[in-house]
C-alpha cells in the first residue's frame, strides 16, 4: 500500500455520500483503511448538513442521490470552498453530467462500477495534487490555478483557460515530464465531450500557448505533447 498516501490521509476526514447501501458499505471499508474519520450519508441533503457540521477534508459523492444530487451538493459547497478535493461517482457518462462536473472543479470522476484499485488511484491523485500545491502550480514563466483555471504570467497578466483548454492543460500537468500521445489525449477528451482530431488538439494547444507562453508545452513530433517542470 502506498506509504505516501497513508501518511497524507491518516489524519484526514472524508465525507462519503451514496444512496445504495451495498456500495456504501463496500466503499466505506476501503476508506477506513486510509482515513482517520469516514462520515457516510445516504443523500445529498445529509451531505450538506454533515459538511457544515464536520468540515471534512475530502468529498466523495454519488451524483444520483435522493433529495439533492451530488453535483448540486458540490455547486453549493463551491460557493464558499473552491479548494476541497472532490471525487464524483456515477453510472452515467453523458456529456451533460461530465461538463457539469468539470465546471465544479472535480478532482476525479469515477464511473460505476469501479474497482478498489481505481478508487485508490483517485485518492493518490488527490495526494499528488495536494503535495504539489496543485491549486497553484508554478510553471515555466507563470503560475496556474486549478480552482479558477487562470494562468498568471510573470508580468502578472491573468488569462482564463476555457473548459477544453483547462482539461488538456491539467492532463499534461498531471503527466508532467512525460509525453502524452495524441491517442491518450483523444481518449481523455472522449470521456468528457467527443472525439478530437489531431488538428483540433493542435488548435487547443495553440490557444493554451497564447494564454501561457509558447515554450510551456513541448511538441514531440508525430507523437504528442508534454510539459516539463
């Protein structure tokens, strides 16, 4: 088991909301291996109440729940807290729900059914982001905010990245110093939107470079792109 993950989560509280009892019990057993406290609820209304009372460090929410759905729970919490990591769970992959998730700055979106390994990988992503100060990541000639999707240059000029631009930029950041192929980028976008041709990907990269700097993303000819940090 990942020691860094255990160390990071060992003093943290997670709020987990899931209306299906069997799934809730199964996931709860996994979460108890990592977290100091696991707060389980079965609907969105209780999730908001427990969030206000307990101030958890991490949220894991099913989208379809009674009373208030998971996306609306996140939307409400994001009014006052843009930083808390959120993992969303859903049996649906329709574009509408995925884009709504992107808009709420979701750390990870898991499609049910998911494995224990997949859940642990999502927790590892949270650990990686937090340990690397993901909410404000220093990049060549500037700083990028995951919460606001804004790149700030060394001259303090702020540029807002669009949905597609931030998705690609954050994928490259997550895989920093490694080449991400066109096929991998296409597969990643397919989850959220639709197939992206090479020309479309190149156009997105071109716009990101305008808003960051031209040397921020390296083109690996015929293969893909990478960000070196």
